[in-house]
C-alpha cells in the first residue's frame, strides 16, 4: 500500500468549512477512484494547518494526478483560500486500523 501526504495552511476560521467540503465533495469522489484504500485528515486548528493522508493500492494509482483527484484537491484548496505547503509520497510499511466514533474520539 502507498500513502500520499498533503499539507495545507490557511485561515483557522475556515477549518470547519474545509472539513465540510472534504467530507461532502472530496471523499465521495475518492471512494470511486481506482486504487483508493482510505484516508486520514489531521488538524492543527489554532495554526490553520491540516495534513491529509490518502492511501492507495499501488504506487501508480497514488501518483496518477488525474485518477487520484489532484485537480479536485487544488480546486477545493483554492475555494478555501488555503495553500498546499507540501506533497510527499510514501510506501506504507506498517498499518493498523483505527476505529473513530462520530466525534473523532477513539
């Protein structure tokens, strides 16, 4: 499995709107993307920073910009007036499933 890690920076006041857009627009699209296996979003609310990690079955699926939603990611970032500060690709060496309830608590 492979992981794409994308970091964003923007206004702390717009974090909730960004989370809503991610849930409503990005996740439904990703669920239909070839090779998509899952996602995690981490927030530093006071700093207005977020880290999105998407998981992919193959390196090719992860790095295919069109098939893995790069255009949608960029469109949502522009609408949110955030900027992508880093993009990195990794091979997943170890993973364990986490179960979160609706509040995000374990």
